C-alpha cells in the first residue's frame, strides 16, 4: 500500500484515539455469547443476566432514576448580575464622565430550600423513587428469568420428544423390514403390508416435526439470551429433565412459601418504596405552600474617589411570592391521589403474592403426582404391553392391529411423560418466580 494511502487510512483511528473514542468494534464481534459444550439451565440464566435485551432496558430505567437523584441532591447555582452605565445631564459640580457600575449576587432560592426543609424532602422523594426503580429492575429480572427457564424446559421437552420419535421410527423400520420379507415369501397380504408402511411413514413425519420443534425451541432460548447473529445448533443437557425432588421443594410448605414470598418479592418491595415516595411527595406538596424566598446582595457605585456622583452603596434584599391567590391545592390533591393509588397497588401486590404462591404450589403438587404415577406404573406397563405385543406378533400369536395399537399407546405414553416432566419443572420455576428464591439447587 502506498505511503500516502496508509497515512489517510490511519487518520480516523488517530482522531478517535486523540479525542478519547476508540475505533468502532466489528458489529458482529459481540453478537453471540460464548456457549459451553453442553448448555445447562444455570448457564443459560447466567448468560441472560449478562445480555438479556429486556434486562438491559430495565437497567436503563435505574440509571434514569439515579440521574433524578443527582438532580434532587444538587444545589442551585448562585446568580450573578453585572451592570454599567453613563451619566447624563449632570450638575455643574458633578462629573458626567464617570461610569456607574453595579454587581449583584443572588442565592437562587438555595437558602430557602434548606430552611424550609424542601431540599431534604425532594432528595427523599428521589431516593425512594430510585429504590423503587431498583426493585422494579429486580422484578423484571424475576419474571424474565422465568421466561428463560420456561423456554429452556420447552427445549428439554422437545429433545425428549425427538428421542421418542427416533425410537418409534426405528421400531417401525424393523417391523417394516420383517414384514417385507414375509410378504416376499407370501406369508402376508398386501393390505397388512400397506398398514405397516403407513405406520413407518407416519413415524418419519413425526420425526421431522420433532426435529423442527427442537430447533424452534432452541431459537427461542437463544433469543432470550441475546443472540443477534446466526444461532448455532447448541446442545442441551437432557438429564435436567429427569425427575427429582430438590430438598428445598421437599421441605417447602404453603406457609413457608408465603413467608418467603412476602420477604423476597421485589415487585411488592418496589410498591412499598413507591408508597413511601408518595408520602414524602405529599409532605413536599404541602410544604410548597411556604413560598421560596430569594436573597441577594448588590453593590453599586457611580464613579470613584472625588468623581463620585453618589457614594458607593451595598444593599441586601429579600424577595418572595405572596401566597394570596393560590396555595398549591391542586398539587396537594394530586399528591394525595398518588398516595392513595400507591397504597392500593401495594395491597394488590400483597394479594398477588398470595395468589401466585397458592397457584404455583397447587400446580407443583399436581404435576409431581402425575410424574410419580407415570414412573411408578403407567410408563412401565405401556412399555411391557408394547414389548409383549411385538414378541407375540413376530411369533404369530397377535394380530398386526394389536401390535400397532400397542406401539401407538407406548409412543403416546412417552410423549405424555415428557409433557408431565416439563410441567413439573415449569411448576418448580413458577414457584421460584412466586417466592423469588432458587429451589432447584
């Protein structure tokens, strides 16, 4: 590359460095997180906390509230006034060539806000608003993490259904190969062979659908994790769908869960802070009936020394609005309405905590019972019925329809089992969201 071209190419980089702005990074360099060899639910949640779109928006709201607090804590800058003038029509004993000048300083109502207590009240309102914003951000994380868990569990379910579809397709292929040999030997009619072929083709269709469903579920997970580029076909730990009862779940009771919900739920704490903010805002609205007063000091002079037309003057003044016609009644009524609203929302949040915990706990109990019933007898008996029907059919002791019916029942039972497992772990995640506490670990 010619020397001149190299110099021109380096100009944007040098300018960026000189003004404190590094060169713009490759737009695709941070579009995808680093994934482990096998994705786990724990790792998915960690990536979401670092990159989740909606979580970043919630964090920006906190930053905005922090800015409001900085504003509330600030002290008004003093005002400075300067003036100069020329005298006209002076008396014979006066020197009109002298210049009059003045300088004044005012406190911009700063002293008044401290004396009346308005400064402390404004700062208190902003501090409560910031605390509420932080709690709201935590609440956004709570609800969004449930969405991540729900999407991940759906992917686990889709993977289990894919495994089921692969096994069913393999069984139907073996059956088709066996019956094709029987048909070639004249031991089977064409109608029964056609039924086997239809069952095998249906298994192929189900397998293709299961592959598509798994890919769709993974894309949903990747979206929540902040992917902004092509999504790799990452692996997920299928063992996380296996049925277990975490110690925290086994030891939980309705009363203990309700207690945890009231202690930990960020949405409830956010509304508690909002109610306190409304109380302080009402106090501030009432305090605003006291007018702010401005202090100022002004020094004036008209010439200097023997040329003074009038002696130098220093004056101190106090100014304020007379509270005669308007006494902040509108602002007070709005503040009272805000306090009433926040109190009602806080009480509603308390009722919501109770409803969420009760609903999630009931859903967990029901889902656990279905899984335990499935594992104790139903799944095993469906497998036994399929295996027995297959052996009998191969030996000629059972009809083709009996075998196909047993195969469909076993496939449907396994799909139902995957659904029950997904419902169980979704109920655990829902209970975690209801009490804002990790129960799976």
